[in-house]
C-alpha cells in the first residue's frame, strides 16, 4: 500500500515524491516510462566520456530563493551565466538583442542606451493591442530585426508563424539597450555541479520511495494500492485523448563528438534562417568539464515524437480547458508540471508548482504523518546572485 503513486520522475514528479516521502513521511511509488530519472533534464556521459544532456540543453535559472534553497539540498552548484549567439548574415551576434547585436548587424557605432532606444523607436511598428508573438517583436524593434532573428526561428521551432502564436512565446525573450549579453537575468544562475541526473538520484534516494523506470503507469496502476495519484504526464493522454490530441512540439537530436577541444565560443549558437536545425549546443561550456574532445547536439524541431512544448494558440488553450475541467473531477488525481497543465513552464516554475501542490495536499490530507527529521533539511544558500556552493 502506497500513500501516493507519482507518475513521472522529472522535476514535477521527483519533487512531489521527495517531499511526500522525506518531509511528510509517506510511502510513495514513482513510475516513469523512460528507463531513467530526470525527465528531459537527464544527462549522462557519452561514449567519449563527455557529460551531455540527451534531450537538449537545460540551464537552471531562477529568482526564487525558496526553489534554489530546496534544490541545494541535493546538489552543489557550478556558477554559470548562459550566453547565446545567433548566426545571421554571416555574423555571430548576441541573443537576446542588445546594443552589440544592432552594431554588428548594421555596422553601426551606437554607444549609449538612449541611442539604441531611439533606433528601436524609429523602426517599431505601432500595434493597437499586443496579441501575437509577431506583435511583441515588431512593436518593440521593428520589422527587419524580427525577420533576421525571430520569424524563421519561431516558424522552425513551433511549426507556425509568430503571427499565429500567443504573445507569451516571444515575450519570454527580453530586448536590451545595453551590452548585457546574458541570456537570463535571474538572481540565481548555476548548473548542478555533478549533473542533473545525480541531483535527481539524490532527491529520490529515500527508503519511503519505490522507483520503477521503463514502465508505463497504466501497466501497474491496477496492481498496486495507493491513496492518491500525482500525475505529471500529458493531460490529454491521461484521458485517452477524449477530446482529441493536444498539440505538442517535439525535437529530434543529432549528437556528435568532435576531435577538438571546442567548436564554438559559447554553449549555444542559434541558426534562425539557413538550416533545418534551430541551434547547436556544446555541452562543455555548460558543465565546465575538461576533455580533449567536445560533444555537440543539433536540434531539429518536429511535429511528432515525445512531447516537449505545449503549443500556445487560442485554439489549443480552449481545448486544454476542456481537459482541465475533466481534471478537476478527479478527486484522487492531482496534475502538475508542464505537460499535465499544458503550460510552457521553466524548470524552476515546475519545482515551485510541485512544492505548492505538496503543501496543499498535506494541509488537506487525513493521512499525513509527522515530518521526519533529515540532515538535509537545513541548508545554506549562496548569497545573491548565485555563486557556487
């Protein structure tokens, strides 16, 4: 008899299982149909001995002290600030757009934030309302930068023109008028020092947790007794796609190892225009690993395959609402995570959502045991901004 059956061993499921087992003293069964823990954040050493992210780069960043403090129980950190370049017109330019992006693309010599702001304002297209991803960009920086950096990349990534996508897709990417070339501006920016997989293994290493991988939860759900379920898989699959499939974008990865120390100057180079792939990631920049060879991955967006990104359109949002209503009727099933709630969450947002869910369930539950003491409950957190622990 388990108190909870947790479906999925990615961020949502692992956090929920860890809290229920370690903090609330409950018995938890975790089931994941992949053969490993960590979900899409899973990393491993390839045949050359380079630590790689099997499902594309995962860079941890958050403004939440609570989330960073929580994860610090299970990993030490390597300080890392992510930088991305885009290959445009034969040049490598910083993304998000900043002062140097404009100067490099147009052979200008702008030197102040005021000059850059004026440059954008002179080219921006007026929009009465900001509804689509195209509206977000052209109303801020104008048509040419939109065409060079955003439009084709978005069409490849999402299989739709930015004019068809909700504003949230491109609104996630800032536009800067200074020389700040960091991809994120969060207070905490770091990578798990020994990798994501080690962090997940530490999270799930508890006598109250039983872990089963390589198994679909439907194959075991009728054979085990449990009090309630925490589900982090695709919400439409849970209901056998009763109203039709919710669209997700998938990715195809092509991994390579090269006989050189480094291929590119930063971890990620975007290719908005000429190529079928969207970006190349070089993992040693992320991990800090010293190795005479380097491993990279090409990313090719796809319509079919494992679900990665909910596609944010009004039509898909309306379809999801129908599934959300069904989910509310499941008193013994609780939905959490990007796929289960059809939201384009970052990793830290999923962690926060899972922590909140566990607290709510504990407050409402009749069978919550007394908290178990743990030497990992008291942690120290690096000073702001995040430094290596």
